[in-house]
């Protein structure tokens, strides 16, 4: 399940895969690793808080500043 320190692959609103690494103070920064972009996400952010405790296959609606987003958890590592 998702917890701080997890690398999480999600799909938002049926789009492509996005990787997030949950770290305190992530503040939306991004890093490149293995040719892939990984966004740093704080577990205290709206999306981070919604992901904590979820498992692959979970589907949720998350209120974001841009509006509600349909999120599907694809992988947790």
C-alpha cells in the first residue's frame, strides 16, 4: 500500500502514467531517473494524502486546485 517513501504509478482521468515519489516536503519538484520523470509529492498534499493507504487497482476522485481528478493507482513500489 502507498506510504511515505513509496514510488507510485498513477493514471489521471484516463491519461498516461505518472510516477510520484512520496516524500515529506516534496513540493511538486521532479527528478529524472532511468529515463523517466518522477514527481516528488508530499504525503500532506491533497493528492498525496488521498493516495496514502491505497493499493494498486484503487480508483478515487481527488479534489485538486484545477478541479476533481479521477485517479487510478497502477503500481506501488
